[in-house]
């Protein structure tokens, strides 16, 4: 494959990266708004957490149908509609005065749009455009989603403190809408549309296509996977992943830091550290998934994450280097679980249904995230501390590590590998 035919693949991947990075900031905004909304409206942590839970659930459960819609109607159309929905919902939150406004806009509207931009989007782009280096591309795009939710937090906490929370909502709406022209100009549905093959595809490569009703395809993938113990182990472990990251740390860390007299701007900077280290960790995980048993990688990731959560509350109490060390370590492990989880879905369920099955596994991630977003706030309202939530999440991670180690090894499907041969 000549250098000239490689460029469109890189352009599409880069466009997807910047779109995901810009859109991801919308989903991290509620963590900045917990204290400002409580100060202005008297809304409790549990109230804001419930809106986040709606968002998180929709983000997960729309994913499988979004993957099917992308197959049926194309990446560009679905992505433009998703970005417009997210931007509109975020902008309208500036007018909210009641809790149900928050539930409707940040929960249902933004959650629906965000569901079409879940990691199934990254999986679809990587699987359509790349055979070789698919793991690295998946890691990069996944890092854009996760890191984008964190690296903008210092700016958003600064805006919330100096200009008010409504300025934050307008800023993320503009950032999300700015992705629409990038999609229209640079994103393409498939390399075959340009007369190209995926990067590194063999000469006899046959594109995997999906026809029929998108809803029926998504539900059919679930029915086919539901009888597999591997599916439920992956679903449950990914629920723990969401519980311990987006639901707990991302949503409640700034509020937890406030309990220990750490300013919101400083707490936002700590979360941004996770975003920076997450890029390194996810890329490394993609490289490792190409070379090692993804089951063992997942077990190690969950075990190390669980052990680190046991020391988060003491680290908050001490601040300083201990908290920096936690953020660096947690960032490396933040979404490192994604490449091996996708690899296992493709190995066990094949190249055609694997991405749809992963969409349902990702729904488990969001169930766990929703539970923690609401539950950690409610538990704090009762106990006055986030420490019980951190400990419970740590225990859940250790259980997940044991669970993924029980997955039966499957011979990799060479036509559905998440990564190709390194070159």
C-alpha cells in the first residue's frame, strides 16, 4: 500500500479523535456543577447524581443501537445528529430552574446524543479503516473520549468559579458543535467509499457488511451473546469499570476534594492529570493487547485499580505528592480495560457481531457508572463521607479481577482481531 493511499485513513482517524475529544467535555460537566447547583438551587448531591445516572445509562444502552445505526445509515449522518443533540441540550441547561429540567436536558437529551458517541464509535472507525494497528487506533480514540472528559476540567472549574456555571454550559455546547464541520469535511463512512481497502488489509479482504433493521440487528446480537458466560463476565467486569471511573471518581472527585478543603480548581487539575496519563495507559494497553492474553491484562488492571481505591481517601486527606501519585497511577489504568475487552468480544463473538456485542458490554459499563453516580452521592448524604464508596468500589474491582480470570481462552479469530500484525 503506497504512502498516498495511507493518508485518508490517517485523516479519518484524526477527525474521529478531535470530534471525540471535543464532545467528551459535555459528559464531565456535571462534576463541576455539583457544588454550584447546590449553592444556587439547593439541589443535593444525590439529585445531581441522579441526572448523571440517566445520562450514563443512556450513554451505554444507546450504544448498541448506535452501532447498528452507523452500519445502516453511515457514520457521518449519525455523528452529526449526535453532536447537534448534545450541543443543543447543553445550551438549553442555561435556562433550567427545576430538578426535572436537569433530568430532561443533561440526563435524557445529552445522554441520547452522547450514546451515539460512545466507545462503539471508536470501535467502528478502527474496525472499518484498519486491520494493522487497529489496537493502537482503538486506544487513541478511546483515550480521546476518556481524556476529553478530564483535561478540560481545569478550564471548566475556573469558568464556574469566575463566570458562573452557565458559562460552562455554553462553552461545552460550542465545543461540541464545533465538531460538526470536522465530521462533514473529513469523516468518511468506509474506505471502500474512496476506492480503498482498510490499512494493512490482505489482498483477499472482504468488507464486513450489515443489512436489515438496525434495532433487530442490535437485539439479535444480544440474544446470541446472552447464553454465553463469557458475555456476562465481560458485562459485569465492565460494569465495575464504569462504577470505579466515570460514576465515582469522575463525578464525585471534585466534591470529595472539597470535603478535604481542596479548592475546586486544584481538584480539577488533579483530574486533568488522569486525562494526561490515560493517553499513555490506553496506548500501552493497545500495544500489550496485540501481544499478550487480554484476560490476564484485564485481571491485572482491575486488581491494581481496586488496591489503589483503598488509599484514595487517605490520599485526599494528605494531599500533595500522595494524591499526585494516585492520579498518575489511576490515569494509566483509567480506560486501559477497553482494548482487551474489545479484543475478547471479537475473539469470542466474531468480526460481524463482535462490535455489537461490545456495545452491550459497554452498556454494563454505564450501568455501573450510573449506580455509582447516584449511589455515592446518596451514601455521602447519609454518612457525610465518600470513604465508604471508595472502599466498596475497590472491593468490586478485586472481584472483577477474579471474574475475568475465569474466562475460557478462545482461539483468536484472525478476521476479527482488534489489532493487526505490527509493522
